[in-house]
């Protein structure tokens, strides 16, 4: 079961299940902790202890401002990188398509490769526009299932 933080394994009713804090939280905090849930006849219990206590991340804490500015800069950098890459790929594809003398099997392979990278860049822009439309980059606490699919 996915609970926006961890993927919980199957269990029989009456057992307590333990999972480690997710790797992305351990990388952010350098803190190893565990989360627990009870499997009951009625379903899963709430996670205990709370993930911000066990894993050391409280995204509402003002001490995360430094991390927030870092993530915002990182987002700007990869957006600029994908944008410049997209422009150069479109120019290269235009040149290869425009000149008839450049049409050969080797260049057809490159054209298909360029199109695949163009589609990848476009999918990244669409993903960012749909999932992360605000400037809030502190989504470590609530990874959506859509992120996992993309």
C-alpha cells in the first residue's frame, strides 16, 4: 500500500509492520528511523511515530528555508537546461530535415533520437506544469502517485 511516504508490504491481520524511512528523507536528514503500522481486521492503522518525528523532516519548519532555496535554484537550473536543449534539438532537427543532401540512414537514426529527446523534454515541462504548478518545491512530504507514474 502506498501512503504518499512509503510503500507498505502486505501483511496478515494482527501484525505490526515496520519500514525504514524513505531513502530521500534519509538523504535529506542523515537520520535513520523506522515507521510502523498495525494491520487490523479493519485495515491499516495510522503511521506511528509521525514521519516528521521518526525521519526528522518537518516541511513546515522555518529551518528548511535553506533547503527550499536550494531546491528552487535546482528547479530553475534544470528548466533552463531542458529549455536550451529543446531549442538546440529543434534547430538540429530542422537542419537535418531541410537539407535533402543530409538524408541518409545514419541521419535518420539521429533524427529519431532527436525526436525522442524532444518528447522527453516536452514531457518534463508538462509534468512540471501539471504536478508542480506553484513555486512550492517542498513536496518531500506528499509525493503523489502521479509522480511515481511519470
